[in-house]
C-alpha cells in the first residue's frame, strides 16, 4: 500500500474567499480542495499538507497572482515536493512562478479551468505511477 493519498490536493486562491470556496466545492469530486486565504496557513503547514499527497496544486487568479507571499509559498512547495504544480489564470510573468506552472487565459471559463485541472491531474497521476514503478525496477 502506498503511504500517499493519490487524490490530488488543490489549494484555491482567488480574489475573494467566497469565490475560492465556490470553486473548491466544484472540484471536490476529483480532488481534496481547499480555499486558501493569505493568512490561512503557514509555509510549514502548507508544505507538510502537500507532502501527504502524491500531487498538489495551487490555483491563483489574476487578482491574487501579484501576491508575493503566494509566489514564495509556491516556490517553497515546489522545492519540497516533486509533484507540486501551479495553475495561474490570467497574464502572468511565469518566471516568478515555479517551473512546470501552467497559465490559462484570463478569459477562460471556469468549466475550462476545471477540465484542464482534471486532465492535468490525471496525467500527473499516470506520470507518478510510472516513475514509482521505474524506481522500483531500478532498485532491484
């Protein structure tokens, strides 16, 4: 049995907490989703929660992508967790975000964001499984 939860952990940081909660509720059928307010969680708690899952995501919208504390949190999480990803909605300077971050247009509909997130999470789950299998074979 694997020590990790294979359901992706998804943190949603949108302009308002109500908007984040609403989006998180919509994606809970395929993820463990949480709304993330700026003061909600410390760096250590964030990284520790991500470590309990095979994959973790941070989704930010245009309003929150300029928040330097979220950028720092994302970079720290990416350094600590191989399968941590960010999804930035809106025009963004991708150099400020961790590698492997995904950007979507600010005109993207919420259903488009959810579909892309579901697809990317599934692809990441397959990659994790393959990598784990290859590492097992290599250690024989």
